[in-house]
């Protein structure tokens, strides 16, 4: 297939490079066809499996190695056709017939030649246009030696070494792309020309750092075109002041940095602590070709703010170590110029630190080094020193601030712009000052002393100053004041009170005042303890049924509450009380015997003290356990003495605990006035002291059931109503034939007119309510009920004995309407045909009429369809015969 670029599948006049393998081979599609390929590379469009469409322009190589197979499982070998497509070469079309401009990307400071372009970019790649085959070869057709350029497959690079061209510096390069022949398809080639354009160069701008203190040395015109500031630049550019003060000549590049600094100081941007200020001057060379951009470079001057000198607040800082805070900050002893306070970790990031410069006499550094170790890094500038208990003397400290602001260092391209020299050193000098602290001498009052315990028997008196602790120095004589009594002055000699009954804590302050400007004080606190007191011995008799008592309450005197008890059966107490309470399961049960109370020695007095309580038991009369009993109200009464256990003495009496008024003096409880509920009665027997009376409680539950609400009953005789059909408003009940009957009705009898029955509510314990009479009224046919309904029979008007379960017989029982055999056990039924002939006679023992005669002349014969007449005779009291007709359908 040669000249694929001209293939027009749809014949619309515009080539599309599409062919149909069916059309090319003359084969017609058949069911089961499937096209597959061999030799089509990844990224190339394959043949469409079902219709054989192949897009030649998506095959990117000229080759005879494209193979296609038309598979079909119904053919021998599983295929119909194998096809080898030999695709002829296509080299593409140049984007332009003139030159193709490319900007030279070579870095002047890099070694070798950098690649500039992929030569395939010079060929057309528009949509709906064939792309060149990729298996061709690019060749350089110019005259330059191979050392002046690089060509690797389709990638080309070169460097323009000449200069001075007008209006631009450029160089042309020509290339040929050849795709070689395939079979009978001849080779194709395309020629392109590239113009490599040299970009403009703004050069390399240096960066300078200077201290604010040196600004006067820059009060002069400097030419930024000088290689010191800018090097390797094209000369037709312009300068721009990026700082915004407009103090540079845009053509000559002349600027005065002092004037720029003065403009900055005069601006609103300036403020103490500005840290750094950057002055930037940009040099721009505009583009001379549309393929190369303009170039810019900046010359930078970084001005570091000068540190301002600071000084101590006083030439010598005099401090009383005993009247100052335990710790002070040396930083608070400095004075700074407004706006220039230097702290470590501040916004301007100055590095500040303290050093110890010695003391007279040599008493150390007032813990400066130790305190700094425990100080956060951003608070090191505080310089904390310890004043409390410091030794008198003169101490010298130095505060140093090193300019640590880092706004960027210098970078010089002057000597070799490919190897610039940098310097990150801050251009400004450090500042420092000396702080002198004098610790004044004073009379030592001793150390704060507390936690002392003293027994009243140790001594009669002692010296308060002798109790104070010391750090090794002699405690000078001062004034004592009582802290707990309004600060009154007391003597150094302390007299122990003789009437001490409990521990007493004392607090005194010892104060010295020499010199007056440096007073010193120490607090003395101690506790004075009396000897331990366990109280006086005692005896206790308790009742064995009421073992509730507290041992501590039995002791005489004024015992201490710090002791504990031990006694019979291994008893020990957890506190001084010794409580026994039978209602508390967590407490032990006491036994008779001797209980010993021991008060241990206290912090001041080490000897213990003991006392005893002798406990004996007395037994009360046994009365038994509380009793619960239940009775029906209908039982009438109960004698409580009969409820007691057999072992309970009958010498006591009963109390009406709930005040029912139903208890007689003989111990009988009458139920007549008691409603349902539980009533408590207490049986009491007297005891000898210390035992209280013995007693038990009898709780009687009275069950008084409500009477059922059942009115007099009225039924139609046709219902043949039975006892269970009477609606009752309670769940459990008994029916009785008389008011005095002892046995309830157990069966379900038919109700009789004029009958009176009795009903009672009953519970699970067989308690009954009062019995309620219920009158039974049975209406005969034709009679009207109290609600106005007539008691009557409406026999059916048709019979169809077809076995479908509906109207198969002349029914005598219909649920919910009537029950003839039950209501009229002696009834008679006669049925006549339309001629008056008797065809059926029935009673309580006869099968229901179902269209069959049961009289002698036609006994057992089926009766024909038609109208029949009946006479129903109840044969019961005042119920009259009933006659009517029905239709027999067969």
C-alpha cells in the first residue's frame, strides 16, 4: 500500500487513510468472522475486529511486517484468510517552507551542548492530516563539522558562538528526514530548515550586605554596570528601582545608596527594630525575537540595622538578700534606647546572653548558670539570679548582644560569574554592658522551722530561739511575736501550760532589723502535746437481744479519741468508738468479757495509756418470730392467741398497732369493720432490766372481694340459654342454687323461667365476696322483651338438598338464632304438599327434613320441587303453634 496519504475511504474528496480489509481482499463478511493482527505495535490503532476497518494513518511505521488474519471457527484451521499489508513510506510535510525559528537554550556556565528541539516538531501534526512514519532517519545537510552540533535520532542541539549580528544573532541549520522504500513503494524524504536564535542576556547581578553604621561610606555615585555589581550583560537594557524610591538613572545605572537610605528613613516604612532593609535594582533587556523571552537580573543591597548601645540602670545595684524576691532577673536592671530592646527570641532575632565576670569575695555567680539551665531558650536573656540567702559581696555580670539577624548574605559574580562567592556573615558589630550587684550584709534571724512535736512532761520551759534551725550561721537576738494572737510581742522563754488537755499548735516570728534596710525574719511552728488519757474503767450489762452499744461512751473521765479497742474473740476496733450494732452487717457481734481501750503515745509523748469496760449479757423472754396470716372477710373473726406459736408464753397482751378498733381485750379481731388490707397487732411480754419488753408483730391480711355486678337476666325461649351465657364482670366466680348453698353449681344447666341463682366473686385463695341474687326470665314465643324485641321463630323459606352445606335441610338449629330441640324438647313438626297431603312428621328424635318423605304412603321417596307447608307445635306452656311455607328446589 503506497501513498497512504492519498487514500480516501468515503470518497468525499478529502483523504482519510482508511481501508476496509474485506473490500481490499474481495471477501464478504460471514457470521463468526473476527479480524486479528500481528505486528501492530503498542500505541498504534489496530484493525476493528468485526468490520475489518483499518486506519493506515495510525500505523506509525513503513514496513512489510503488518499481518492480519480473518478468523472463523467454522473454517478449516479456524480461519478464512491471512493477509500481509506492506505499508509504503511517508516522510511528512514541513510546517513551513521557510525557516523554523528556535531559541538557543544553552547555559553559558554548563559544559557541552544542550538539546534545543525535537525535529519532528518541524513537521505537520494537524488533525485529519497523516503523521510521518517514525522509522525514518534524520540527517544534517549543512556544512558545520559534527563538533558544532548534536543530533541524536530526532533530537537536535547547537550553540551560537558568534555575536554582533544585526538585528539579531542567529544561525541556520538544514536537515533531511528519509523514510526508506518498502517492497515496490519507493523512499520518501522531506527537507526542513531551523534558525537557532541567540537569547538576550541581562547578566549576573551580585548581592551586597552592609551595616547601618557604615552607610555614610556609601554616600557616593556607583555605576551598577561596573562588573563589581553586574557582569556579562547586553548593553541595550534599562534599570528599574524595585525599592520604589526611583533614585537610579535608568540608562546609566548610577545610584547613591546613602540617598536611598535617607529616603527609607524618611518613609512610613521605617521604624526602630526594622531589622533589615533590601534595596533592589533590576536590569531588563527586551526580547529581540518572538521565540526568545526578555531577560531580567537584579543587583541587591541588604542593609542590616545597627545595634544600639544599652547600659545598667544604676552603677551599683544594692540588694538586701532577705527582703527581696527569692530570684530576680538581671535584665530588669538594664536600660535600653526606646524601640531597641534586645531579647533572645525577639522579632528581630538578636542573640543575647549573660556571663558572670566574678565577685568579691569569691562567693559564686548567684546560681546564674544553674538557673539558666532551667530557663526556656527564648527567655535566656532574663539572666535569673538567686538572691535569697545570698552571701554579702559585689557580683559582676555582662549582658552581650550579638547581631544574629539573617536577612541573607552577600553573593559576588565579579571574578567568575559561573562560580560566585558567598558570605553569610552579619556585617554589624556586637554590643555589651557590665551590671554590678552588691549583696548587703544583715543580722541573721534563723531558718523557718516547723513540724516540731513537744510533750508537756519534757520540761517546764524552753528557749524559742533554741528551737530554730540554722544554715550554719549564728542566730542573732531579735524580737518574738505571736502569729496566732494578733502579733503581740512575747519573751524568748516559753512556759508550758500546766492545764493542757489537748494538743495546741503555736506559731511565732523571730525578727532582726540590723541594718534597718535589711530586716530578716524566721517563723517557728511547733505543737505541744498532753500525755495520752484512756479515761476511767467502767462496767456494762446489756440485753442479749439488743447488742447495740458504744464502748467509748461507757468510759469515765475525759479520754482521748486517738485510741482503739481489743477484746473477747479477737475483737479489734478501727477507731476509738468501739461501736456494736446488730443492724449493721459490717460490724462484729460482741461477746461478754473485758474490752481494753489503748491510747497510743502521740508525736510529742511516746508512752501509751489503757482503760477497760467489763461487759455482761442478760437474756430476755423468748417470744418467737413475727407472724403473717391471711383471712377472708367472710371468715368473720380470728383469736390472735390461737395464731401464736405453741412455744410462745400466753402471759402477755395484744396491742392494736394500727388503731383499727377491731381488737377485743381477749385478743379477738372482728372483721366486720375492716376493709381489704394488712393490719398489724403487737404481742408484748415484760422483761427484767436492762432488757426491754419482748414483742412480736402479727400482720393480718383481710381479703374483702367486691361483689360481682350481674343484673337480672332475660332470654328468648328459642335461645335455650344455659348458665354460661350470663355475662359476668369478674374473672373468677361461683354460682349457687341458694344463698346458703355450700357447693357451687359445677355443670352448665339450661336456665328456667322464674329461677333465682346466686353469684359470688372468688380469688385464688378461695375467698368469696357476698353472694348476689340473679332473677332468670324466659320469654315465650310472641312475647316482647324489656328492650322491645319479640321472641319469634323465622324458619327458612327455601330448601335445596344439593349437598353444598347451604339450606340442605329444614334446619331446627341455627347458631345465634334458635335451638328448637333444646328449647322445645317435646315439639312436633308436620309438612304438607300443595294438595294438603302430609309428607313429613318430625320430633326431637327425627332426622331433619331434607326433601324426603317419612310417612307410610311415600316413606323414603324423594319429593318433587315445589311449595310445601309446615305446622310447628312447641308443646310447651304458652307457646302457640306456628305455620308457614317454603319452596323445595331440586
